[in-house]
C-alpha cells in the first residue's frame, strides 16, 4: 500500500502538458432555505455560459415539468468539469501516456490508467487526433460525473468547498445528481460541436435541452418550493434541516430518475437522465481504469467504510462509490426515516 501511495504521488508530480489548462470554477448553488433566499428564473433569463468567469451567467433554479428542479449552477459546473477532463484525457492520450493524474475542484487526486490498442502507433497523426478527441469526450463526461458524485459524498461528511460552512445540509439534495449528470451530457454535446466556441455552444445547448424538459415559469418553481417547505426541508442555511435526499446516481439502472414535486405538473411524463457509457473505448480497442486518493480532511470517515482496518488510502470509484452511498443512505434513513429518498409529501 505504501508503494502504491508513493507511485500515485509520483505520477501526480509528473503532470505535464495539460497543467496549463484552466481548471473549472466552483459555482455557488442556490441552497434551499438559503440565507439570502432562493433565485428562480424562466428559461429565457439564464444569461450566457462562461467557462472562464462569472460575467454574463445567471445560476438560478429552474423547475421543469419532466425533471423537477434543475440547479443551473450545478449544471454549468458539471459541464465545465467534462470539458476540462476532456482536455486532460485528450492531451495525455496524444502524448502516449499510460498513466496520468489530475484534480478538478475538490482536493482528491484521480489517477487514470490507459491501455492503447495494439495498432495505435501505426495510425496516422490525423487518425490519432480524431480518435483521441472522440474517446476523450466520452471519458470527460464519465469522469466528470464521478467527480460530482464524490462531491456529494465528501460534503455529507462536512466538506466545505469554500472552506467556510459545511455543505452537509445540501449533500445529495434532490436536484443535485440529475442536474450534475445532465450538465456532463450538455458539456459533451458542446464539445461535439467542434466548429462552435464552447461558451457559445453551451449557451445554445442549455436552452435547447432544457426546453425538452418542459421548463415552467419562475412562479411555478416558487409554488413548488412552497409545497415542499416543511416537508422536504425546513429552516434556512446554515440552519437548514434536509428531510429528503436523492441518492440515485445511476449505478443500479444506468439512469437517474428525477425528483419531482407531487401536484406540480402532475400529467407530465418524467424523463430519466442516462449515465454516460464508454462504448467508444471498446470500439477503438482502448481500456481505462480509474483510482483516486482522497485528500480532504473528511477522508478517514469515508475510507473506513470500505476498509474498517484503515489499511488503504485509495478508492476505486466504480467499485466503492455504490458501497459508500448505500452506507450514507442507511445513515439518512436512521436520521430522517425510511421515506428520506422518496419524492412524497
């Protein structure tokens, strides 16, 4: 285990060409019951997407008939995580690296191992560029979702993105996982539109894809919040009491079900958000595996869930995240009751 730790740290220190890419930035979310009150908006009043800075962006809550609340801040940040990890993967694949490490927003260090197809070196530079781009879009979306799941896990144990107040009250809140996954999908769509600048593509795609979910006026979103006030949550942040949480991250059926408010747009058919697949890697003969080393101060409480003897300092998201989330869900049930993850009043 000590050798593994040293190896991962060595790889982390050896990060090269992608280090100058601007990492995605944190977007503050409009917590339910926040100090300043919630921000709602119609779909035509979301501003413009901006990877580099906040200028022009609006990050309210939008309520959709088919998918419930969408946290626009979470959606934008997740899309940008996908874009960043696309760049990390693409540059490392083109450099022929078999292992590379990265951070995103949280301090955890992720290490990716890549196995190339046998004929990779025989391909032309043009072919390698095209394949690396296609594969990296798929990887970027998939890896971005893993980082958003980790964010929910580590905030359950008290992690604060800003270094100030714990985000435990909003961990696994009912809109987070759907908004996050949808964001990674929209980020991948923007990357596929190779001839359009990313920010411009994201601005158009957000409006287009949210329109498919039947977005409601801001007043409907306010009505939905009045409906669940005292039932799904009570109080105001930082004294927020969360009574409902959505632990669905898509591991069971490869899709996330929306958490919709009963009585609001009751006739609408819910739209599931499908988890990204990595079929593209198989198509081109690649293989990839992911390991992570938590660096947050809350890591020991998390690591002992999978290793009670504390003989590990790494996680494998695909294997361990479902176990950790199941444990957290049981804690939430003990605290709040068996209906904690059911969208009922």
